C-alpha cells in the first residue's frame, strides 16, 4: 500500500517545530511585557525618590539666600543664589529654577528655552499645599522628572514664599530600558534559533517513533500479524507502543482463534463420515466435504447443479425444504449403498443457503431387513418345533405306538424343546446385553481348562461326523474374565466350527498370551467365509445366503459372542483365507485394568471383524 505523503503543515514534525517556535516567541513576548514597562516605571520612581530625598537639602541650601519682606516681597542674594542654583543643577545633572509664590521665575540655572509653568502643575500644588510635589513632564521622545520644593521663612511660617523647581532628564532611564530591550531582542533571536533546532530534533525523534507505529499498523493491515513496535521509553509514546503491541497480540490471538476454529470446522467436515453439501440459492454446490464424494462415488466440484449431482427424489425434498423452511428427509439407493439425505435451509453469510447431509444407512437397512428376516425366521423356528411337538403329542395321545416308537417320539420332542430353549435363551441374552443388565463376575481363568470343558460338550457331535477336536494350550495362559461367559463365547465359536466343518475334519482351539493380553482362537477346515459376507458376520440377525439354506438358527450366536467379549474388556476378530476355513480369535485382558490393551489388540486389522452366518 503506497503511503500518502503529508502536506508541509500536516506533518507532525512540522507542527511540533512550529509549536515550539510559537511557544518560545510567546514566552519572550510575555517576558518583554513583564520586564520592560515595569523596569521603566521602577527606574523613574527611583529617580523621583532620589529627588525627594534631596528636597530638604535643596530647601535649606536655597532658603539661606532668600528673604521675605511683607512690604517689599521676596528678597534674594542674587550672586549667591545664582551660584547655589548652578551648583545644585550641576550636582543633580538637571535644571534648577526658583519661582516666587506667584510662580514668577527669579533665578534659572540655565536652559535653551524658558520654563512654561503650565507644563509643571506640581508648582501650583507645591505652593498651595506647602509640600514637595513631583511628576513626569514632557513628550514621549523627551521626558523629564520634575520636583517642586516649597521654601519657607520664619516670618511666613508654613506659607511658602517661593518654589524651587528641579528638572532632571530621563535619558539615562530610557538608555537603560533600551539596553534591556536590546538584550531581550538578542535573547529572543537566540531562543528562537535554539528552539527551532531543539524543536526540530525533538519533533524528529517523536515523529520517527510515531512512524514506527504507523509502519507496524500498515504491516498488520497487510496481513503480517507478527509486526510489533519497539518500546523505547515509558512516556506517552512508549505507552502507546506498548498498548499497540498488546492490541496486535490480541488481534493475532483472535485471528489465530478464527483460523483454529476454521481448521477445526474443516477437519470436522473432512473427518465426518456423513457427507455435507452446501448449496447456493441457485442450487449449485458451494462447498462439499470428502465424505460426500465418497458416498456418492463421484467428484463433487463447486458450481455443479444439484440436479446433476443427486437423484430426483432428493432434489424434490431439497426444494420442499426451501419452500417450507423445515428439514426434510428421504432415503434412496446409490449403487450398493442405502443413503439417507436430510435437506434443510440455513441462514447467514456463509455462501450457501441450504445444506444436504448424506448418511450411509446401509447397516441400518440391513439391520431392518435382518429384523424382518428374524421375525420370519423366528416364526419359522418357533412354528416348526411347535408343530412337531403338537404332532408327537397327538400320536402319543392315541396310544397306538409301541414302546420303541414312543421313545423315538420323545427324543424328537426333546430336540424340539432344546431348539425352542436355545432360541429363547439367545434372544433373552441379547435383550439383557442391550439393557445393560448383564452381570459379570471376572476372575483369573485358565483358558485351556475352559476350552477343554467346552470341547467336551461337542464330543458326541464330533464323533458322529468323525471330527477331531484338539486343544493347544499352556497352563500359564490365563485371562481376567467371567469364566461362564467365556465358555458361552467359545461354545458359540466351536458350535459354528463344528457345524461348518466337513466330515473327518479338525477343529482346533489354541491359546496364547503376552504381558497384557491373552488370546483364544478357534479354527476349522470348513469352506470359509465369502469376502462379501465378512463385514456383516457379527451383525445381529445376520445369516449368510448359503447358511440359511443349509442350517438352522436365528443368526444371534456370533453377535452375542462379540457383545460378551466387549463386556469383558476384550475383542473378537476373524480371518478367513478363501477355501481354507475360518479362524476366530478372542482377545482378553490378563489382569484387571487392562481392558484398553485387550480391546485394542483385537481391533480390525488386515481382516474384517466379521464371520460367516452366526449360529443360532
């Protein structure tokens, strides 16, 4: 930004210099007014005071040559009087004139012009009042101090018989005053010169400090929020610089906070799993986060019309939200995803007038489908054993069966009751987990002992299918968990492995441990889990397509196993190389207080946290 140069009178430096000159000139003027006129007055007063002090001497000296006769009037010794008057005039450096009481001059020490009595009013006052009278007479160019001294005789008492007028020039007073005026003039010239120099230097340094503040202000205006002003003193400018630095720091902090908030919002938008699309009033994209492009499986550039970006039903909902001023929601399919779009208007000056939020509800949609399947499966699962039980009871009630046939029907009835009980227990466990009412009793548990106990429960099934059940464990492999719930988890995993293992196959339960966690893995030699099924294996009510045709169950076993493992502070994961069976791994803490390590150790890594269709 180009700096505008100030006019000559607009510069702070020039103004300060002129101000100092003006103040100096005004001070010298005040000094002249205070010194010169009073000095002249004091010198004149001193002159008159000296003349008054000599009045008595003059009266006595002149009076000795003056006599008064009432008959003949004033009589004087002319030669002696003339000599005395001349001596007094010489001593006082002025003019001495003797007047009669009628103001007629009788003797004059000399002068170029006769005395004009009208110019000396003090003569009449001296005769009338009988006292010494003084004053200043003459023009401004030629002023004189005049003293009228009355003369008395013994015959007249206090009545003056004559008056002596002493006139002294005031040239010495004027010379002294003019000398003082010259000194003041030269002092004024010197003071103005010095003040000009000092004022310029002072204003230069003050202006330079102000220019630093101006330069810093311009730097901040240009975007450099780190600009500061050197604080070179504790005066007002130094305080201004310090205050400016505080303001600059607060401004920088405010901008940093704004930047931080912007970055936080940007990070939040970028990290959101939901897609956020800001639309301008004309329906064009103003802003979009990466999740929007990911969910829509296409780029979302700025300026693209909403009609080209979203399906017609979403566009209709967006227009409806703008028209009614309330949020509108619609669910639509996008490839293999089920997305939920929420459109609502916004206010402000962010560059967009509405927002469309996209959320992947594929899991919820699958859950809803799974719930519907559960209802159907549960109805089927409950209906089949109930019908079987009803038929068996009718046959038993008829009483036409042999003992052997009755035992067979009772065995069938027991199997159907077991199916009903297992389904009811699974649904009850799941509801208790969801309600947070599942109680655990953790303790140090030997993993190998629990594994052997669970495998013993499946020996009859394994022998029927010629399966080998093996345990590879070390007695030192222990975990901090609820033994009964761990057995329930392993029971679901082993049941799954036995169910999907081919005849003559092998099911292996293996334990391992480190300082923080212990692990139990259950592996089989079955067909494995299709890759597309892996992400959903642990979801509730989920059963694979092949499993629904080949096996029974509600799809709750693995889901319950996962929830129980999490309640014990652990995790469960699965790996399934194509065509090489599946391996489920349960990780648990070895000691109390190690829940985080155990849970972290079993998070999804290279393999998804899933399994094939859960067993009932």
